[in-house]
């Protein structure tokens, strides 16, 4: 399943619909390209949405970060009680540009 949105392989047509995302983008953190802790199994939609976005220093100061599925608990930051998930905190995916 996608570590970001939790959609499962059968829901998107199989493993072909999934990518390996670099949590910290390889364009900005080239030394982490092959670091296992930086690799996230993600659906093509989440991987394309996130792209190479990484929060700026100002974003981090205000607590706007990208949740790390390996370390952060979704339920603390995201209300999944309805079909359309809703953020509980500012710690969400990248803002729309």
C-alpha cells in the first residue's frame, strides 16, 4: 500500500501503479539516493504530487513539514473518519503552488 495515502495495489491496478519515492528529494539530497530509510513505497499519484518538493526553512519554523510515513503517525495529523481525509495539523503534503 502507499505509505502516504494508504491506497492498496489492487485498488490502482497492481504494482505497476506504484513507485519508490525519495522522501527527501534526490534533487536536493543526492547523498540519500540509495539510503533505505529515505525510500518510500508510494502510489503514482502521491509520488507525482510530492515531486521534489521539500519545505523551506520558513516552512519548518512554522511546523509545515512533509509527514514521514516511517516515523510519523498518520492518525495524529490526519482525520480519516470520512472518505475525504482532513488535516488535523499544518503537517500535510506540500501546499498547492
